[in-house]
């Protein structure tokens, strides 16, 4: 898929149609207007929006549901959790505190955001997301794929929590960075990740080297050696081939049940096919389970129950464009007006991630703050909420 | 468009022709506005569409026969800009609105790489590209929307695509 095709695929209204609520009445009003220029027909309906983005931090425990025909579905128990989403990570001896100066993980949040998914179907697959069982083995696999020699791990004192830096010596880079976050192992390999450590020397530009096709093939070999995930068509960028020192960047998107996720394996190689830097994610998906879906309107009615899970500080009033626009909202209430369905990873109490359909709403509070709010899109009979040790539903 | 004749039935014929035009362009205009509505609430969408239709009704004789959708999207573009500008102006004394410095596309594109690449483009490039990729406007239609020549639209589009490709490669790095 080319970059342009990817842009086309990202159309937020790609599969939508638009029809006014009452087109005939709209046309009647329009035609009743005079031909003369009208400068201010539309009522002033400004919405004062400012906002904050809520963060979610969840734990879940699984019990089995008894209801429903067919195979029993895992009943998910969600509970409010501390700020950290990091799964328990092994403890290594730390001889030196390392400060990450540019981890590159800012854009690799431990979530999978598939592009807008259709929720018009009665049920949708969910997946268990599992990091490799052993961090050490995972890093060894990574080192082997990249062709580098692995050193000892060191704890990272800067986010993400539980992250480790592993020294790795290769031709083109000198360090590896590894984090187990939210059921997914995120890794980053490249020069100059940590303060005080030397970067790989810049290579003189000169002619000679691999063709673009060969470089891309080399990148794909690395990606396939690192993981067994379903991947999309690589996106190739960067400088021209044949010029050593001019990097070629190959981005291989990771697919979730055919959906584009916001995770990818990215490899930057020089003109000789040597890895300059790379990053990606390591995890596997369990067999899909098909959970019944509920509508955005129905889901938001359960958002209050999930407020602690998603750390929402407001009480949802409802999801609708039909709410009286002038009605006063109760203190702390929230009126929601748009929703997008997407996949996201939530982590259960055992450190197991689940890729679940979630509605993300945009709305406003009575204080006119813009708010982004989330609610699980699956039928609540398959959900159990535990807040501070109290189980409900 | 719209040489609807003279005489006593002019109004009726104009009305009928306008209804046909509205039927044709409303779905496209609605989707164009919905994609870019943020930070305005979804409940404003129908109002904005209606405002576009009012402009079309008022300027019915100016709408080109062979590019009604592109011309209507040009109108929608101005209507949306005015509405968003008004909302920001109204909120300025209270709080800074979400998206004041960002495009609506920043908030609706789920593909992180595409979103980052779009965000790195100029407003003009971003708008041109999404009109092409999402709204299906080619150089000829873009020329109508922007009131420029088709050749100029093709050149702008080509350059915007090149910059987008470069940004897609750039945002993949760290």
C-alpha cells in the first residue's frame, strides 16, 4: 500500500453516507429564503471547547460467562488501576542509572488504534494480546534478527516504567532499548539513545551499495525474523539507494485482524543494507472471541461504571446530537456528540492485554471543556467492574 | 447553471432545478463537512449543510453545470471556515479551544503515521490532499473549488503529494 493509498484508507468517513435528518424540511427552509444575499442566517451556536484527554489504566481478571449460546465467552473484569500500565517486568541488577533522552516511544503508545472499525455488525472479534513469555528470550530474538551482539540489561529510570536498556553492539548502532508495556513488548534499536553514550559515527557518503529492492528485502527479513505478526505492505521512504550513508526507511505496518494498527516495525538501513536503527513491537494474538456489540448510545450509558477504569472525571449525560443544545448540563456532566469505534489494548489483572472494540467520544462538559471519553463497545453482560476491590455486575 | 426561463413559472422551474441540484450535492457536502467538523459539535452538521444550500440557492445561476459538487464544496469550505472562526473567537475569552492550532483531520485520522504526516504539512497542502484523497476531487474539480486553472491545480496537487510522501517517510523515523 502506497502512502497515498494509506491516506485514502484513513478517510474517517470512508464507509459513511450522509443524509440530513429532515431533508424536505431543510429544502423548504432554504427555498423560503430570498434570493438576495444573506450574510448571517445561521444562528450563533459556538461551542466553547477546551479539553483534556483522559488516560486509561485498567486491570482485568477473567471469569467465564454462562450466558449466551455457543462457546462460552471470557467475561472480563475491569478495575481501576494505578497510573502505571506496565506489566510486571523482571528485575535486573542496575549498575548505572540511565536517562533516556529520546526514546522514540512517545508515538508508540501501548495501544492499538485501528482505523475506524465498523460496528454495524452484531458482534466483533476480540483478541488476547500476549507479549513474549520471556523478556530475555525476546531480546535475544531481536538481537539475532538485527545481527547484533547483546550485552547486559540496565533499568531505565525514565518512562515507560519497567523499561530496560540492553547494550547491543552491531555494525551500525550501539544500543537497544526494550520496554514491556501493556501486553506488548516495544523495542528500539539505534545509536545515541541514552545520554553520555557515543553515537555511531556518521558514514561518508559514497556511491555503491544495494539496490532499493534489495534493501527493502533486507528490512523485511529482519521484520519477519523479529515477529510472526500479520503485516501490511511496507512503506518505503528516505534517500536514494546506491548512496551509502543515505538511509532507506522501511515501515512495515502491523495488522490486527486485517485492520491497520498504529504499531509498525520500522527499519532504517544504509545503502549497504546495514541497520542504522530500528523499532517495533513484539506480541502475539490469541484466538479471536466474538463478543456482542452495543451501540454508541448504549455504551455511553455504562461509561459511568467505567469511569474509574478510564480515569474519567466527568459523568456522561448521553450520546446524541439530539440533546437540546440550550439545555443546562448538571454539574460535572458531559454531553457527547461524536464517536469513533476503534480497537485498543486494555490490560487485565494478570498482565494480559486484550484488543477490544472501544467507542471514543468527543463532547463537552457544562464547563465547556472539550472531553474525549471512552467506553467499551461490547455487551456489558460480559463485563465485570472492580473498583478498589469491589466487584459489581 | 440554471437558465430556467422567463415568465410566471420561473420561480417554480428554478425551485425544481435547485431541488435536483441539492439532491445531488448534499451527500457530498455533508461528508466533506463531517470529515472536517471538529471542534464544532456534530449537531451543527445539518445547520452547516443548510447554510451551504442557502448559498447555492442564492447563487444558483453561478453554479457551473459540469462541476456542481466541486463548486458546492468550495462553498462548504468557506461556510465551515467561518463557523470555526466564529467558535474560536467566541471561546477566546473563556478558554483555548481544542484544535485551535490543529486541523480537524488531526482528530479524526486513526492511522498515526498518516495523521502525523498530515499534521506536518501546510494547511494548503493538507486540504488539497484530503480533497483529492477523501472527497475524490481531481485536478479539474480542484480548479473549480479553488477558482484556479486546472494546470495550476495539477501542479499544486503533485507537489502536495510529493511533500506528503516525504513526510510519511520522515515521521517513520524518530
